[in-house]
């Protein structure tokens, strides 16, 4: 590519929309935005030394903590505008080409943890996934209605974690400070009996403004690309782009409806035991969720009467449309409505 393309890209970028990670899926079940710290705006962070690099600028606090298990397939979902899950619009437009990084950080309480003080280890990344130098990780998002799926490591120690999803847009990254970082933090609890506590890095601190994957002119022939940050846990070196383009894309945006149908999970896991009880957790069902077309009627979030007398555990589900499990919480927790389909036991 040539300099004229760079100039054109800069102009397009200046008028195009930005984006945020907004929703989470667990084994194909839509958890919506119930456990995400939604950013204040869809504008990027450009200072790699700022605390805003961790979980974005003044994100909205969330009391929700999504339960997952080691080995679960987790999907983060990005869109340009808050609350807009349209598949007709690119997840991140304006030729915002660049990589995706996914990090985890073990914390005492995911709902209150301070991200900049945490230790972060990477579990997934995608830069140039094929032999096409124009097909970046961000294009996987655009071809899959904003979705990027990865696996929770199978041996991770149970407990509360922050999950950080990040896009680095490189369309104007040929000067220092030009790279644009778009990130959100999700609050999760990992169950199971794993023992691994991977070594981590600080965010901010893991990146330099002059790293070769951050200070870069992408409008040239690129045979390789060095993804910023550490290698993902469980790998020894970054993956080499060798697969034929674009085998990673499975969802063609142009063929999608204007909005994503409302997803009604057949079930959501109940109580997530505390670490003192082994924190074995409950796996989110892997069956395909039921889908219904959106209607103009706003559903009620009241929970049906439960046939169970047991109380839901800490951060477990306690209500929502279709829920037939416990509707009360263990001592010290109260049942709080997150959305029409999910109420969760949170600290009283």
C-alpha cells in the first residue's frame, strides 16, 4: 500500500464511529451486559501510561458477576453505539484495523476490584490471522456481528476475575500516540478445581508507545506483525499467520438481520459456591438457546414462583423470565434484577 492510502485512511478515521465491548456470551448463552463495566463513551484511549488503559475512562460500575467454568467458550461482543446490537453495521468501522487481546486478572471481588493494581495475563490474541495483509483481528469482529470467541484456560484457579477485552486500532499509528485502544472489563467468577495462577503484567505498564506493534505504519506490505503484550498463557510464542484468508470468518455481516433476536436462555447457572466450599460452580448450558423475535412489549422482570426451597448462593441467579430455581439468596446477599431474564444474588 502507498502513502495516499494512509492519508485517505486518516480522513475516514476522523469521521467514523468508534466502538465499545458491551456484551458477553458463555457457551452460546447471552449474558448481555449484566457483568460488564460499560465505558463512559466509545472514544479510544491513546495514552499507554494512563490508568484509563485498564478498563477505559470512568466505566459504569456493575454489581453483576458472570459465572463461568474452566474450558468454557466465552464470547465478547463489540458495537459502535451503546445498546445497539445491529449486525447491519460494522462492529468497529472507519478502517480501524488492528489486533484483539483478551486478558484475565485474579481479584478478591470482581465488582469492586481496581483494575490498574491487578496482575493481568493474556489468554487469547489475534492480529493478522491469515496470509492476507489486509485482514486483521478487527475484521473477524466485523464479519461476526462483533463477536470474538475464546476459551477459558482449563487449569485456572477458581475465584473472582476481571476479564479485559481490547482492540488496538492502528489506522493512524504511524506516529507516537496514534494507536487507539478500545477496551472493556467484565466481572466473572471462575469455578472448578484448577490450581494455575499465571504470572501477569501491569496494565498500564505492559505496553510502550514505541512497541513495534503499537508504533507502526500498517499501510505497507506486512509479512509479520508482533502483537503487543505477553504471549497468551499456555503458549510459547506468538502464532504465525499462515492460514488461508479468511477462514476465521463464519458470520457474514451483510446476511444478518438489522438487530440480533432477543435470546432467552433455557437456563442460567444457579449459585456459585464460595472458595471455601471448593467453588465447583455450575457450567453454563451448552445447548443452543431459544430465540424469539423482539416485540414492542417490555417483559416483566419478576421471577416466577420457585419449586425449590434452597437459597441461591453468592452471585447466583435468583430470578428472571423462565427461571424455576431459587428466588432467595444466602445470608448477606439480596436478589437484584439485572435485566428481564436475569436476577442475581449480590452483597446486601
